[in-house]
C-alpha cells in the first residue's frame, strides 16, 4: 500500500536536549510522520521552538493541559520524552485521549508500571512502541542479520560497555524518584537490549553488582556503576557494564566460532563503526562493510507511523520494554543478594522486523 502521501501527527511530550537536538530534526527526515504539537512546562521556550519548527501556537500545551490533546485531531500519536518515572503516567493519559504512544527507553521505572502501560494501550486498541533506536539503526540491524544467517557461527561471548560522566549532583538522572535507577537503567540498558536483540535469544539467569563511591554527592540515591553477566540457553555469555563516572566509552563485541564483530564506537547517535574479523587461508582478515548511514530516530518514528497506517504490530512493543525492566530488576536483586538470579523465559517480545 502506498502511504507516502499520509503523515501521522505527533505531540512531543518533553523538550529536553534529546527532543531539541535529535527528535525535532529527525522529523524533518521522516516520510510518514510530522511534529504537530508540543507539551512542556516552559511555555515561552516551547513557543519559540514551535515557531522554529512550524508548529501552531494553539498546539503548545503544558502538562496540566495534556488531556486537551484528545480534542486535537491533528495528533494521532504522542512521543514521550520525560524522566523515566513519568512514562507510565503520560502513557495512561495518552491512552485515555485515544492517542498511540512512542515512549523513550527505559519503558518505565518498574515492572508494574510497564504492565499498566501495556494494558491501558491494549484496552484502548492503541499501538504502544518503545524507542529502542539502536534496533532501527543500520549497523545494528546489519549485525543482527549476519547473526541470524549464521555468519558468525555459534555465538560464544558478547561484551559491551556504556559509560559517561555526570557531573551535576542535581541532574534528574541521579534522583531515584525520577530515574528509577542509575546508569544501569539509563545507559546500561543499551548493552542489555543489544545482547538480546542481536543474539535473538533471551537469558535464563543473571548475576549483577553495583558500586557507588562513598560520600560522592552524585551517588547518594543511585549507583555509580553497574556490571552484569547474562547466560543464554545456547551457551552465549554476555559481560556488560555501565557507569556515570567514566569518560565517554561505548563499545560492543560479539565473538562466534567462525568470526567476530565489533561496534566501536557503539550506541551513539552517529559515527558508529562496524568491523568483522575472520580467518581466510590461515590469515586473520578484518573487513569494515560500507553501510549507508540513516537517522535511527527518523527510522523508529516512521516505523510506528507505518504500524498505525497499516494496523500492524510495532517491532519494539511494550513487551520488549517490559522484558528489559524484568531483567534490570533481577540485576539489582542479584547485586543486593550477591547471588545468581534465575530468569523466566518470556513469551514473544518483538513484532515483525521493520521495513525501513
């Protein structure tokens, strides 16, 4: 079906750095989507941003007035870009307004909230998609495809780290009530989700640990760093870490019986580099495939729009976010107890692969 003439209208909820520097520019690259409304507590700033992006003044709302979106027929979906603990509230409010939901990761700050979000959207007959942009990024998708086709052989080891420095003790990501956790929930989730998505497997057990420097004012409520090991049914083992006090470091490596693959840097918005290594005639050979870049935010937004237009299941529905949150809970439980925690195998967590 040719949908090129149709565009789904989105209200963007939250005007932080991600929205301004990545999401609004990404809408300009979409084919099936458009930004038609903004929701923010700072009306003067929101109005200035709306003028810059051609959004009407009457389509600028505050959080108290969010429910008036129900009367705006230009808005078919909302993109929730708020602190983690607010994701559930605004997803439920969006469902009551009759709007589809694209929610930034992590999906919520608790398993219970994830389940409420899934239930509310399902009951209202609305799409719920979680913004795992790496699953819509070309290099990550290419690597997952190579794994599915057996190009790396039997998978043995996955290693990933995602770290950065947060210097301001007042940052919302360092407040448990808003963030729900520290770097594990915020940026360690990239490592966790990549291990699951790229391998195509679900772990059956996890062991985790966390650390916070005593008396550091930044880490009075959340961990400073988190490490975890995931074990998968095939024998694959994933070693992952994340932190808020290391210079920016984002990397991922997957080793198989026939080849290895490495993304370094990984997880960033752009500038990713993918390499493969294998042996040919007894020699080590490293290749760097030429993969055209594409904006992962534009890809994920357009994917939900096509799901709405064609009434199909999103590739990263609420069940995908729920599974990560269950595993994150288990990692924290393991860190507290010092023991391995068993994981239940979930039902289906992803929809069909997206056509981008």
